[in-house]
């Protein structure tokens, strides 16, 4: 329950900062994978959530500093940076992940080409279907489905769920065309079976998490948290404060204009002289 709450928070933060879908989905997948190996009794999801978003921005080449993230979410940016190596190690530095949004864009592009001859109304229907499918994928990302099914199947299942109400596209015919064109060993029946399995997994997992329930769980976590890890974090904070109190250079006063200027190493000085 607490994990789902903070996955929802990831979506809220990403939408508040207008991050693209790939940043949001990557952050959620990092968060899910982290807590497959770690416990909320050792690492609080509130802090890991922000670190996952920060790492996702890096990996997806969407520049956003820890200071901006901390300021916008009213959290200490140092907490984001302190947990970075912890998250990376837990993920085994395997940072390339695949989300359904890109697969969905591929399906939509293919559908638009297939209905192009049917006029502007048909193309508009496909575009509206895309918006509904994105909403379905957002819901799927809060379940275990992204860890159990490939992104192509998830995107198709989202299209299928979005198309159930208005029937804007003959999706079964489109799926038959995909199976025929790809000439795969898998049949349409196998694809539909996978869609039903996804629908079942998503339907059983989606539920609203109340803020009061999360507060109650958080209070219990404070009593259950690993005391050894807490002591280690306090030691790190003390060391960080002590380092900040030390002068930047020995023998230099705080008002010295040369304090903090980078100095050449012996190797740099030798290289500079040789180049001259």
C-alpha cells in the first residue's frame, strides 16, 4: 500500500514539473526494482522516490538538477544525492528500462497510417484513443504488470481497454493484421490470452490509497526502522557538518580572495610547460 502511494507521488511530481512520460515511467520502474531487494524499514520511500526521479532524468537525458527537484518538492536536495549510490547499487547499475509509452506511440503511428484513407474523422478517433490509452498505462504502472509483461503487450492491452467503451477502432482486425505481417509463431489467440492476463493483473491491483492510511503506516515504520542504519546516517550527517565548518584551504582566512581557487597539480604544471 505504501509503495503504491509513493508511486502515485512520482506521477504527481513528474506532472508538476512537466516531465515527459519516459522520465516518469523510468522513475517508477527504478522505484519498483529497488523495493524488490530493499525494505521500507531500511530506506524511507519518500527519499528513494526523489532519488529515482533524479536518476531517471539523468538516464533519459532530461537535465534537471537535484537542487531544482528538492526546491520544487520542498525536500532537502542533499537527501536526493546521498541515496543516489544506494539506489544504483541496488539496481546493479542496470539503468536501461523499457516502458509501454514508446510501444504505444508505435501502434498509434501504425493505426494512423492504416486509417488515413478513411478521412480526418478516423485519424481524430485514433488520436483520442491515444489519450485514453495513456491514462490506462498510467494506471498499469502502479501495478506489478510492468515487471511481469513486456512493454509491447502492455501497450496493446492499454489500447484494448481504452477502446472498449467507444469502439473507435476495429482493434481485433488490427491485431490480426499485426500477427499476419510479422509472421510470428504466436497466434492471435495467444496474444488475446496475454491481454486477458494483463487485464486480470491490473484489475486486481488498482486501488486508491488514502493519505490517512499512509500516515498510520508511517508512524509504525518509525518504530520498526533499522536502528543500525539510522545511526550510520547520523554519523554521515555529523561528518558533513564538520567538513562544512573546516576552512577551504589550510592557512587561508575566510575573507582571503584566493581561498577556494583551484590549484594545478604537478602533472598539470608539467603538461602546461611542455605545451608552451
